[in-house]
C-alpha cells in the first residue's frame, strides 16, 4: 500500500508539478480554442462525408470501442485514487497554513486565496484535463456507428474540456470533489460500456443516463458548497472562474434535462401506440366472443 501511495502522490514528479504555459503541454489558451474548434469541425466533416459516401450504413469498428472503454475506465480509476491520495497528502503538508480558518473538508471545496496551480492535486487535475481529449473519441465512434452527430454530446465534450482547463489556469476551488465524483462515475460508465461491448448482458434501466443524472446532482451540491464557504470563510480561490464554470454547468444541466424529458416523453408516446401483449390474439377473427370472456375470466 505504501508503494502505491508513493507512485500516486509522493513521487518527486508529482510533488514538484507546476502548471506552466511553457512546460505543460496543452496549457495555452490558443491550444484550448484551436483544439475545441478542430474537434467540432472534424466531427461535422466526418458526419457529412460519411453521409455522402455510405448513406446510413454503419462503419464496423471491431473491438476499438470496447478497448477505448476499458482504457477510459482504468484511467478514471487511476485518477480517482491519485487525487484522493494527493488531496490527503496536501492536507497533511499544508494544514499548518490554513488550519485556523478551515477544516480539511472545507479545504477540499474552497482553496485558500493565493493558491498556485502546483503540487500533487494539480498534477492529477492536469492528468484529468489531458484525459478529456481521449473522451472526444466517443463522438467519432458514435458518428461512425450510428451516423448521427448529437449536438448535446459535442457541446458537452467541448464545455468539459474548457472547464478542466479553467481549473488549472485559475487554481479554481471545487475541482477536487468534482474530479473525484466525475472519475468515479466515468469508471462505472466506461466499465459498463466495456461490459456490454464484449457481449455481456446489459442492465434493464438506462444505466448510463442514471449515472449522468447522479453526476449532475453531485456537481450541483458541490457548487452550493463552494458558494456557501466563499461567503462564510472570507473567499475561495478562483471564484471568478467558478462563476463562469457554474454557468457552463447550468447549460449542461439544461440540455441534459431537455434531452431526458424528450426521450422519456417519446417512449411514453411510442408505448401508447403499441397494443399490450395478447391484444392481437384477442382481436383475431378466430378468437370468438365466448373465448374472449373465458380468457378475461
């Protein structure tokens, strides 16, 4: 266990990490905006190109989506434990500085003013930021297999990539519980996708949608926690970026609820058009009125 903690939170490269526009790959604003623009353009181009040459026929991808899901599940588990051990290490090493004004739980939600993007927690925040680029491949898989370019998926991926960048750029409070909850949910979602991709039975309820609902609910609670501590404890670091982050999360919540409600209503409408099991037999000409009464009895 000690060796695991060392490699996840005590290694010199982790402890000495510092977010820098010169040393950290993908740390400039120009890189962020160009990456998001390239993602949107390539997704739209792939969608239109495949419609022209193949119509609605799906492109076989073989085991690639399953391997991607397995890799993302393992990466999410790694980041979860990495930031969990790192947060415990940061609390242990820096508690002398803020112990009179905060508890360890409050530190998780509300970084002290003047916090710099360096150290263990921000190393794993940087790893999480880089992992967001691997999440983008889900959009391309969807286009290749289903021939559909979902606006919500493209919007959601772009916004999350932008938010994780802001966490590092402004040393934003709220990111520790957010990364913990997101990596925990992603490990379950991608593990489930790998499970179903290799042919194992799937869950009856929409498991992935329920996981996303749980994640959005957790993020809502974390946001209220940061807002409460900001006014109670005299300020949290990166609150300006947090406000912008809150607006983006509200947009994601709005589009997700809109998608969920439309899908739920469409299912109800489709179900109302389908006759119950047995009704086709009851209406068959060979099924006499006497047999109907006997069947109902």
